[in-house]
């Protein structure tokens, strides 16, 4: 298949890009790395009148690490995260998750902003954004707004982005150096979309009890989700074999994955349960 006939523009500023998007009344699409959009164009799943390329926009490809956390410009590529060794300390959960993103060629072109805006329910970056309570900076014709990741994802490939808006930055809150964390996913082949995945982290209080538990899952719903009942079960308790077993059982009971050609619902629920148990055990090492 070949992409549909369309117009192309490569603006040099965010303001210009926003004006171009606004000029088409919803019939324009942003392209950055293109690793999701180009296949959609080829299969005619998307056919905008205008393609707005962000390649000339400056200041959107920086990784900033400070006391308030990690800020990722929307054009930061997966390979940029892999190459930035600061992130193994400043945000090891992010660094680990990116290892699971597709293949080398995709990681060399794909961007964090593109992944979050595309909102594939099985993608790693939306899951990390949700689990870590990221703040998303969005610029549009009406100005700049900050959106919580929890409010941003509304369905499969659906977000709160308006047709004239561009996601410009993902802000991950500051990371506790003593934090316990894990990221695991299962795919049929390395680089495939996850059939299920779990991201988790928590801190410990002075009595070695879990506080601030965050547990997110991908690949099991129409968007990334938080396992809030599992989080409540973990909080206030020391990590023991019995707590891990209870959390694993709770995860299996509370998720309701869809069935598809790859796996039935019960299989995906079992995967989440198993991955959660393995992840919690990893944090105890």
C-alpha cells in the first residue's frame, strides 16, 4: 500500500505548526518519528489533507534532569534515552521500559511524544507516563495547558489532544534514589507489542512498610491503567511472600482484558498476575 495524496509542511516553530494544524479544521496530522503514523497512512487508516512535520522545531529534543524530576522534549527518541546514562539513576524505571520498545531501527526514529500522543494501549511510554503521574505540556491555538497523564488517555489511540494541539513535553516527577521498582512485559517475540506489561514502584517507611505504591499495566485494556486495588493492598505493609501472593491474586481478580486473536481474556489476566508477582519479587532483591 502507498500513503494517500496529501500536502506537506515543515514549520520552524511550534506557533507555526499550531497555525497550520488549525487551518485545516481537524484534517491535518503531526508527524515526528513517524514510526506509528507512516504505517497508518500506508494502510489508509489515516488520510489527512496535510502532514505537519516537526523535524525543524528546536528545543523539543532535550532531556532535562533537575530537582523537580525528568523533562523529556516530545522529539526525544528512544535511542536518546538509551544513550543518556544519567537516566539509569534519575529514572531507572523509564530506562528499563525503553529497552522493551520495538527494535533498534524503531528506537532510532521513534519519539516519546509520538508514542504518548498515539496512545497505543500496549505501548510502554504511555504506561510509564500514567504510572509515574506525568504532567504533559500541550500547546494549541488557545495557548498552553498542562494535562495529567491520568486524564490524557481516553481510549484506544484516543487522547484529549485537540486537532490544533501539539504535545511538547513530558514531565516525570522526581525519583527517590532508594525507591523500589520493576518493569516487566510479555510479548510473543522480542520487539512485538506487549500482550501484557506491568510497571511498578514504591518507597519504604522507617519500618520497612510499603508507601506510595504505584502499579500500572499495559496491553490489557483500551488504554494504560493503574491497578489501584493492588496499590491499596500493598500500602502500609512489609513486602512478604504472602503479600506478593495476595497482590498477584488481586490483580487477576480486578482486571478484565479483552480477548483477541492473540490471547483470550483469562490468559492476559493471568499474565498480569504473574508479571506483578515477578516484579514485586525483583524489588525484594
